[in-house]
């Protein structure tokens, strides 16, 4: 009778607790790149095929926005479950329709952009600061129905803390 309890605690210790600890809860953040990678894995688990456009990540720093978009696109390409619309095509449509790359994209405009691009899904997001904590919010909208397919928030580590731990951020 003692062995099943021991096995249960071993499974709990080695399988469940690491999953809980790796989450993006208030106990700690993750790097921006890691958050983007986690979002892509989550999205790929929900959407098996189709065309997706990574439209925008709204933030006060356009370079950060572009880097996060690149990370998302790169990870989506590596995943090979979705077809990614090229950045040049997205920029051409955004410019033609007078949507700003650095501007906020709401559900209605994301749906319209997706239709113009021929994308089944549109990924957009934002990086905000709440009480001194940076948060990456990501959403995926289905363009035909405007249904929210994916939505998640990731607490991002403070870059100064990363520098202190000798990690490098390249923007």
C-alpha cells in the first residue's frame, strides 16, 4: 500500500509541479522571446491549418514591436502547421488601407485586414505595463466569424533584471 502513494508523489513531483512552475503567473515572468514561443505553441495546438497574418504587436517602442512580430513569425514558420502571410504583403495592405503598423488593431479592423490579406486568422497583441509589470497580450481572431480563437497574457521579465543575470536582449 505504501508504494502507490510513493509513486503518486513521484509523478506529482516530476510531472505536474514543473508544468505549474513554468507558467506565467505572478510568481515570475519570462523573456519576451520565450513568451512569443509559448504563444505559438499554444496557437498551433488550437489551429492545425490555415493562413495567418501577424498584423501588429502594439507597444510604445516600434523596434520592440517589430522584433516580437519577427519572433512570432519565425516560430510559426518553424511549426509548419499554418501558412504565414509575408510581412511585405501585410505592410502593403496596412499602408494602402491607412492602418498604422504601430497603431492599435481592434477586432473589427483585424477582421477587415484579414479579409484583405486572404488570411483565415489574424494575430495581434500589445505590450502594456500594469503596476510596473510588463505584460504581453496576444490574440488570434478568425476573420470569417470574428471569433476569438486564442487569447493569453504573459508576464514579461524586467529587462534590467535580465541584464543583471547576464542575459542579452537584442533589439
